[in-house]
C-alpha cells in the first residue's frame, strides 16, 4: 500500500452521487482534464525519464485514450470499451512500460495539479479529494501488479498492439 490509500477509499470516486462524470462536465470536462494532465507531462523537462514512458504515443492519442477511460470509469458511457474492446486491463495496458514507484509519484503529481487547475472542480472539494485518492491508489496498484503479470496478460505497450492503438 505504497499510496497510503485503501482500495475502499479509492472506490469512493466511482460511487459519488452525483457522479464525477456529471460534476466535471461530462465528456468535455474529462477531455479538458486529460489535456491539462498531458500538457504537464509533455512539458516535464525536469524528468525526461518520465516523458519517455509516453514515447510510443502522440499527445493527442494519449489524451484520447485517457479521457475515454475516465468517462467510462467515473459514470459516463463506455467510450473506452468502444475503442479498445471488452476488457479494460489497466495493468496489462501499462505492463510494457518502465513504470516504477517514482513514475507513479510523478504521474499522481501531474494529475493532482491538473485537477486543481480544472475550473469545474475548483469548488468541489469532495470530487477533488475522491479523485486524488482514486488516482493515488490506482497508480501504485499498477506498479505493484506488474510484478505478477504473465506475458499472456499483456494488452498494450510498444510491442504488443500494432498501430499504436493501446
């Protein structure tokens, strides 16, 4: 539990009423959050090692994949499934990347700043806190789970899916 957040605490974000999907402004709100996040990631000159994790994707592809995942996860339509298929496999989609604890911390740092910058969330402390816990737990869950991945569970990365559609 490197994140210091329990699974139960993280799940609160997907069960809020009204949903985070509604609170953030539906698809457009999540697209904006993903843009804020990836603007930070792709401008992170202090950590080229972190940016290299995203080198198999364009910024636009990364924004599109992330925003679709967020919409589906936080109460909206299944946009991610429509693009990627039946299984989300969050860990498997990240298994081919060099993601460790430092990368999880850096990811969370960029996401927390994007959340703080998002106009729809500025006055919604409950949603911001729930999202921070969800993302903090999930980032570290991905890192911890990778240790147990089998090659047949991979579903993303640079050498599994052709055409950079991951």
